[in-house]
């Protein structure tokens, strides 16, 4: 029942975002639409923004299932773009009506998870320090998210497959080189 309530609230929120901005949607609107009490809402979420964050995280989990390796990271990036595009009204509404920070934080968490797994895989068998691995993942995370945010800001009109292909070309071998550079630095 608990997950069904969350999913009902998600569906209600997505539907309402097609007709009005997030900052005009109330908890009462959502609970009335779902036929649940306000207490049921507060049992699961502290406010609407908490619900938005949960929706984003769930979308991210679905988008990246099994695509967090060196060989599949581009598929993972494609799936991130696809998840954002599939939820275009939701993402644009949240992006424009609350503040960009909510979407940025969602994308940072999502892409960091993807990149950190790739970096971890590349570092297997090396003695690269954890903080250096994290630094490499953070560095590339900001580049990925910057590109995605620019795409969102321009209304998601460009073909995301072309963008991901360009990211792949620009990064070809660079994460591996970054790890090797940290490894060489440690030996010197």
C-alpha cells in the first residue's frame, strides 16, 4: 500500500504539472486528486519538493539500471537524456518554477553514480586513493551535468544522441588517462 500511495502521488503530480506550475500545486490538490488524506501524504513526504526529489531519484534508478560500467556508460548517458526527455513537462516545470538547483542536484546525484562506478571499474587493481577517484568522478560529473543543463535550458530541442556521441568522442580514453595520471603522480 505504501508504494502504491507514492506512485499515486507521483502520477497526480505529473498530471498536474501539465496544467500548472509546481509552485501553484498544493498538497491539498495532490491528496484530493489521489483520494487520500493529508496525513498519508506527510507519512511519505515532508513537502512537495520532497515528492519531486523522490520522483527524480526513482526516474534515475530506472534510467541507469545496469548501465554503469566502462563499456556501457554511453548507454547510461543516453538513458539519462531519455529519462529527462520522457519527463519533459515535469522537468521543465520544476526547472522553471522552483529553481534550477533541484534539477541540478538530481542530475549531479545521477551522473556521479554513473561516473563513480566507471572510475571504480577502471581503478580496479590500482592503488589510486579514494579521494582521487572521487575527484575524477566529480570533475567529469560537472561537465556532464553542465551539458545536460544547457540542453534543458534550450528546451531539449537538439538530438540528445548527437550530444552523447560528442561526449563520447571528447572523453574517449580521458577517464582512463586521468586515473593513470593519478597513479603516476602517486609513484613519483
